[in-house]
C-alpha cells in the first residue's frame, strides 16, 4: 500500500508497506512517477535497502510544480526480479 506522508511546495514524501516476498527476500525498491496517464518513469535509481520504505521527491531534483497532480508506483526487487 502506497501512502502520501507529506506534501509541501518543494517536496512530496511517500511511504509503502513491504509486500509479500514469495519466499525470496526483497533487496531493494524502485520508485516510478506517472509522467502522463499510464506512462511511468523511474525517479529513483534505487531506494538502497529493503528496510527503507519511504521516498522523497524534491523540486530541486525533479522540478515539482505547484498544483500538478502526481501519481507514483513502487516495485520491489528480489532474486526473482522486479515486480
């Protein structure tokens, strides 16, 4: 489950719960942002840890715009792959 934690004019912070790993431990997460309807672009090279379940997107790094609606999705990576 993906949740909005904080939103300011210069940043958006999202948090998620770890999904079921199917027996293969999660190693990392990738965060994607919806650029156009249904077209997601990766905005984080990786979160860097299976224990970090939060990501902050900043205006300086990603050019956030006031009044724009942002959508995100997060994928998990384990030995089986990304899903």
